[in-house]
């Protein structure tokens, strides 16, 4: 499946699971259909009553309570293979406000809606805008040319103190068993919010697009793609999909980095150029 198709699949799944969460029902065809039809009838009845209260002569107006709305076939969206039309998104939004944002922007979070789709697949300017969404100080630092690794530390220090990062980073050698962030999350020593996950994805993308500080961001992102990704996105039905998508980006960049390092090594007479000194990572 192409990356664009996978993102589309993720957005549809997040939307339909978001509909189920807002409707307070299970994300199954039967439950969604029954519950949405109930809520739609309540919405139309309330709309009709509001119109009747506003209009002096109700009989001369269109009976909004008798709209001929066909039943939404939720089963079409439960595996993410079919994209809901604008009409369907808007119709569900009328009955269940905020659900459209899950398709357009990303999952709900404590601060509103996380722009995860931009962080994962948006163009570079949109990815930078995610930093502004998270913290305008972070965004202004990025605009001022603060090194990407320093931007990363400003986000990761609360969940993985810098001294621990710098101790374990040179030793991990792409082995998740040596990834101290993954270990800390798995042991419940730290937790990841939707906001922090989203901005770290944005920084991960910026490191790929710019070619700067990628090994460090690889370490952080790999730490998130285990327990954290499932804790955050299982309720949205997209945990495995988000994990796979980001692993595709990660592994592709790893391959490109390895090829580049091999070329540099040959040009350097066969010496390893990955480190400036003993266990000092090259940013």
C-alpha cells in the first residue's frame, strides 16, 4: 500500500472510531448504525422544534424533521478502505460535533485536536506549523535556527532526562532492547501524551527532511513505537497503522543513512565516520 493510501486509511479509521467514541458505542456496524440513527432522530426532532418555535406559521415552511436521509453504511468505513464523502462527514458532524476534525486534522487530545496527519505526512511548512501548535516558544526557536537536537531535548527532557539520553544513546545500536525510552514507557516510569507524541513525530519528520540529528530522532521515535503508540491509538483503531507508517519512514531513512555512511567510509580510507570521538554522536 502506498504511503498516501496508508495515511488515508488511518484517517478513515480514526474518524469512524471517533464517531463511535462520541456516540458512546462500540465501533461495529450494528452498534454504530443503531446508535447513530437514534441520535439522528433526536437531532432532527430538536431541529424541528427549534424551527417551530422561531416561525409564526410552521405549515408554510419545509418540514426539516422529515428529511429523507439515507442510512449511513458504516461498515464501509470500518476497515478504512472507503473514504467518507464530504456530505457524509458533514451529516455526521451535525449529529456528533467534533467528529469531522478526526478525519481532517487528527485525534482529540487534552488541548483540543492533535494535528497528527500534518506531522506524519504534511509538507515541511505544515510540519513546522505543528511545532507552533505545540508551543510557540519551540516554533520561534526553530525559526531562529536553534539546532534540531536542542529542539528535541526541550520536548524529551521531561520524559527522558538528557543525561540518561546521552548515556544510552551511543550504546543502543538500533536495538530496541537497549532503547531506554521504550523501557521507561514499558515499565510505567514515564507516559506520553498525544500532544508530545505528535510534536515528536513532527521533529522526526523535520530530521528526515533536513538530514539533521536523525540518529537521535530515530532513537526517540523507536522508543515511542511500542507501548506508547498502542496506549495512545488503540482506542482510535490506528495503533498498528501509525506504527507501520512511521517504521516505513524510519527504516527508509536508516537505509539512506547507512548507504551514505558507507560511501563516506570508503572516501575516508575505510575508517568509520559515525562518531566524532568516543561515544560522541555526530548530530
